[in-house]
């Protein structure tokens, strides 16, 4: 003898299926509203990390170039080359490296290295109109090392 499911049970299954379809629609709407915000926050965090990384790389490049310049027998060209080498690790564009004095002699008391990096050409995600032509500037002055003293 074959028994039929109870009528109430069949209706409950149909109602549950209908509710699941409605819930799927609500999930799609929630997804459509939340995903753009999630991507916005993700890419914003990514750009903030990129700017922090650029700042630290410029700090390191200024230090390395200045250390190169204060060693006896070094020159402005060596300091500039060292700064470009460090900045090249991130592939930074729009950099301006200044070594003062431009001619380093044995009696030069101290050397100053300044580096300016534009954010516009170095941003990955953010369009240039949001960086507003901002520049990361770092400068360091060190006394020259004297040999034979």
C-alpha cells in the first residue's frame, strides 16, 4: 500500500522553496551593494600601502646615496647612481635627485642629498587627479668621512 505525504507537509515544502528563491534575490541585491564598497576599501588600502612603501624607499635611497657621497674618493655621480639603484627597486618614475655640493672635494665638510618623487606617475590604482600632484620629499645631510686622521 502506497501512502501519500500529508497535504500540510507538501505545502510546507513549497513555501520553503518559494522563500529560498526570494532569499536568493535578496542575496544578489546585498552582493551588488556590498562588493563595490569592499573593492573600494581594498584598493584604497592597497594605495595607502604603496605610498608608505614609496616613502620608506625614498628614505632608504637618501640614506644610501648620502653614505655613498661621504666616503673619501666618492663623487656626486656615485651618490646619484646609488640613489637611482635603490629607487629602481620599486620602478619609481618622476624622481629628482639633487646632491649638494655638485663637486665633492677632499675639503668638503658635508654633503646633502635630496630626493623628490612625484606620486602621480607612481600610483597603481588611483587616478592622478586624486593625488593632486603631491610630491614625497626627503633630504639628508651627513658630515664627510676623513681618511688618515
